């Protein structure tokens, strides 16, 4: 594979037009629950939803979001007003949420969703079931070459989506916006692709992001090549699309801001706030980072955000330690990553004949966690930083996937906090750290 990325004027820039989304809050604000409820109520009351079927697309438990507050307000406004109300958990390729987890996530008593949300159907996005999907069309090779900034040549992609989204009159995305390693900033149409999409577009979009690299992509404002790709796919959805985008104060369930409108407009409004609230700057690099992962991240596939968000502030030759004693698996839904291991982008690109048949999404995840580096036939793989797992995963398994191991029992957080060469992030995974 040859990298031929040619930056076009839309990459890393704002589309330039004012947002038409309804908006409340700001970077320095904390909205109280009454403000949030009023905003949701007023926004939905002004929308053309009477007598129509509505599908809500919401995040899974790996995202911080005050969903019970939001869903209660949405349900109160739509129940008895719309003909059908369905909520889909946008899992992407994550594992399904159990009834107990769903109840906690959405704010009802397990087994009694009807008592809290009468008339609302709640479903996991079952990516493992072929019957989940309907095909919307294809993005052809020429258009894909254009959207990817020249990274993809001679490749087309089928666009599939959860049939409940395609069959509804209206689909409303509800979810937070954070800096994101694949697309720049999450949210908006990303809840459709990859949130409830088929594997083809997931693999391709993630690989495009990996070719650009996480370090370049994460926290990039405006319409990145991956954002352009998922926006294009979203135009194939026959359903009217709306979005309630949120900016959550990291580690809390309090909102800085909310926006309602088209997925494009609502996302742009919240991405601008997220860029100010979820990105922190250091003047000098640090030798080491200890990323303490919340329990919402159940495997390394999701907990890798503790690396993505901290890698930019680590000096060459430094180390990121992902501290998560509760994690016992590399990936629940992607066991194949154990065979591929973790390697930098060039390791795969310069041996493309060897790896092209592997799942591109798995390759992308591999590069995102391994970070920046080089590969050639003479010197082999050379990586910029060391990635160390201090988890419940056995040492042999960690080293077999090309990562460093540290016994979590040996971690003394206070000792790391006292070390001037170490930065400790107590709630890793959401805030992006960068050098000025």
C-alpha cells in the first residue's frame, strides 16, 4: 500500500457557514438539570414529529453522558405524540449491554423499562446478527478516493445500517462529543457510522483514520476525511436525521452545552465547545503518563483511549502506562487482535501483502494503541513510546501482542503522583492532552 494523502481545503477546517442548530450553554458553563430538560422539551416541541415513527440512537456505556436525564425528557415529550418510539444502543462492534447495564444506563429498574418508559422499545445494536442490517447503497471508488483525500484508490464500500434506523420516519442521535482518534471529534453522524452500521464502513473508515494516524487526527476540528466519509454515508439514509449533541464535563454527568438540529449542525456547535473544554495543553513533554481507566472500559479495545488521549504529551522514548486492574481481556468482541498484535502504521503498510486480508478495523485499532513509529526491512519496527499494560491480563498474553507488562499490584499511585517526571490522569479516556 502506498500513502498518497493529498490534503484538500476541507481537511481540518470548518465548513464556514453558521450553525442553524438550537444551542444552550458554553465552554465555561455548567447546565443544571432543569435547564437541560427545558432545552430538550422546547427543541423537540418545535420539531415536526407528530404521528411519526422515531428511532433514538444513543451511546453505550463507554461514553460519559447523563442519559437518564435526557431520555426522561425526550420520552415525556414524545410519548403519545409519535406513532412509535425505539431506542437503539449504538454499540458499533462493542459487546451488547445486559438488561442490568441497560437499566442503569438509561435510568429504569431492570426488567421494568415499560414502567418508566411506556411504549418505548429498547434494543442493542446487534452487529453480530445479519438480520440487523439493511443495505442503503454503495460509495464508489472515485468518490471514496475524493473523500479520503487520495488515501483510498480502487476501493468501493457498501453502506449498511441497522434496519430500525432506516425504517423509521425520523432518527434522532443523542450523545456526547469528545476528541476522537479516528474522526477528529466524535458525535453527530458518527452515531450512525460506525454506531449502528455494517462492518464494511467501520473497517474502511477506521483504516482511513489509521493511515492519517491518531496523533494527527485526534482533536482535529472541522470536516476531516473520515468525517467527510461518514457524512456522505449518512446522506444515503432514507430517514429524516436529527441530533441532540451534548458536551459533558469529563468525569461527571453535568453538561457544558447542548445543541439540537441536523447532525451536521448540532455536531459542529458542540465540537467547537469540546475543543475548548476537552483539550488541555502542556508546555513541555513528560517522560511518563499513568492513565487510570474508569471501570466503564471493560477491555483494552475500549480502554485504549487512555493511550490515544495522552500520547501527544509523552516525550520520545517515554512511556504510557494503562492502569486498569479490572480489565482481564484484550478484546471481547475482537479476539483476532491477539493474533495481529499491536504495531505502528508503517509495520502494516510496508508489509501490505501480508496484512491486507486482515480486518482493517483490527489493524486500525492496533496502530492507534501502538502509536507513532517506523518500520523497514533492515531495522524492523521502531516505536516512539513504550505502551505498558498494568491490568488483569496475564503477562504472557500482554507480551505476546507486543506490549509491555507491569503487575498492577506494584502500582503505587501516590508514588507516581510525587514523581516529577510522571503525569497521572485519574480519569483517562475523555480529555485530550497536547503540547502547545
